[in-house]
């Protein structure tokens, strides 16, 4: 039986529908229950729970518990809904129970990962840090399923040893969609962010990062379209509106679609990206100090895919919150003193005019190399160390980013910056040349120091 057919069989069993049988007697009974997620081994907090055919709905509490009162005795089908269920492709889970003259009890349980694995991947043991990705491939224009589409899942494992040497290993798994357009990949890690892409002779989807959750079972449907299509009427548009936590328009956020120049939200918070190839495309929205917003849209011919996003603040650097011009003048004076020492390379914003991407700014510095992480907008910076290279110690506005154990996480703040937000960049290629202001216990590698215009008052 094909991979997705087995998954659909499991879903069909979980969603066995039915309506309440004819009740007998007065409506005085209480039905108590719980919803439990065996995948994550915890109660399903906030699940929406309904009784089919009765029109009653409630919400499970933090311990997954719920109850319905004033029910007539009888047999009922109870259904639970939750975003977790959507992400693993179930939609809902259900259970049937009989309520007596005074009470009834029901447990609604998401099956364990071992159950999913045995059904989808066979008897071979499941790695402890791996999961399953499955879904359906469709043509973006016709909506029909695509047979034989190539589905490639890739990821990068990055680590840094005690000497700050970077270690990177790239992994790939490839499969093809079956006669029904369904595919499945077993053994996909949950500790990293895999990327997935579907392709067929006529075109492909975009490269999609599987972000947002670390569930061991994930459903990711993809649509594919002709990337090289030149007829704009057979392409589509991505548009949206961005707001802040107060619901006000968010101005100036970077909106990035694969292979397109970044655009920015306007004074009304709106943005438009035109002439986008059809298929599933990833959209990344970033602004300094705000949590990145990453989503996917299905672009169809001569149509507009809409996005409505609320950007939320993240913990910002304390050093950014400089108060008064005295502190700012001191930072600028110290920067000029380091420039005069000539221990490294310093450039200010006059050298950044016309730069569209921050990575292009770094290419101007000797010895500094840009190391992509997988695909998309993720990268980190390396400097020479002996006969190899090391992950540069990164400082932003006077605060050191934690790059010693997790270079990807340490560079997250950098990805949100745009060249027109940068006041100055300092690069010290060797640990021995690092000024006192940027020295740390872990200083065998050189330093890249970024100063924003907020910090220097420019």
C-alpha cells in the first residue's frame, strides 16, 4: 500500500464519524473526558471538543480535560480539533462513548509516533531524533495531482568544536510521488530545519523550510508550476498587509520571496510582489527587533495570494537602548580610535550606499567569507584560523552574540538587518588582533562587530 494511502487509512480510522444515537430519558447526565497527545506525551491544551449531531462545543483546559453537562443517556461521537492535528495532517481525532443515566467518560488520544512510524515506514527502528514528512503534490494551474514528481528533503548539521573550527554536514533524502500524487519521507530530523522542494519536468515548487514546529509527524502539501514561464498572465502575485501588536500598520519590514529582490511594506503596512512563478512559495518577513515571520503561499496563475501578518517584538539588545548623546559620542570616539590603530578593517555607512543585501556588504572585507546554511536567507561568517576557517565572533551594538555553540542561532539577529540600518562594520581577521573591547574567553577566532544607526545616533 502506498505511503500516503496508509496514512489516510489511519486518519479514516481516527475520524470514524457518526451521530448521536437516539437518546433515552431526561438530559441530566454529565460526560467527562480528556484529550491526550501521545506524540508529545502531554495533554492537548486548548483543544476544541464537539459532540457530533448535538451542536455542543467546549475547550479542553491546560490538563486536556473537558466536560459536557445536561446530556441525555445514549451513545455519542466526540471529536477534538487543534492546530497540532492540522500540522500532522489529521485535522481531528474522535472517539465513541456511551453515556449512562448519570455520567460517561471518554478519552481522545492522538496515536503515538511508534504507531505512525510502523504504519508508514515499516518495521525498521525509528531514530530517536527523526520523524516523518508526507503530503500530496499538485499542479498549481490545474489542481490535479502530479505522478512521479521528485521530492527532495535536505538539511544541514552545523557544529563548532572547542577550537572554534566549524563542522558542517549536508544530508539529502529523495523520493517521488506515487500514482495518486502522494509522497512520504522517513527519517527526517527534528533537531534542525529541513528544507523541501518538489519538481517535475515542467517546473517546481519553491524551496520551503519546515519551520514552526518540531513534531515528529508533519504534513507538507506542495504545488508545482513552471518557473521559467515568461507569460505574466500565467504567473501570480503575492500581496499582504503587516501590522504591529496594536493593530497599526507596520512600515518598512523586509519582505523576501525566493530569487526576488527584497521589498518593503509601505506606510499603510501593505506590500506587493508581482510576476511570481506559480506553485508553493516561501515568504519571509523580517524587521530588526521583531520576530521573523515565515509562511508559505500557493501562487496560482493570474491570481493574488494574500498574507495578513502581525509582527511581534523579541528581546532586543540592551546596548541598542543607548540614552542621550553622551553615550553615543563615546561609542563613536571609541570606534574612531580603533580605526586609527589599524588592527583590522573598518567601514562606515558611506561605503554601503546602493547595497540591497547585507551579505553583499561583507564581501568587501578581506579574509571574511560568507557561509550559507542550507538555502534561503540563513548564513554565518567565517575567518581564517590556521589552515582552516572558524566561525567569526559576532558583536552587534556592543553585545556579543552567542555563536560558540550554535552559529546559526547566534547569527539570527544579523539576518534581520538591512544595509541602510548599518552605521559601521569592524572586521578583525585574527584573534591576536582583536581590540580589548571585543575580547572574550573564546577569542581564538577573529571578530565581526556591527554598529547600527540606532546605537550611534546616525
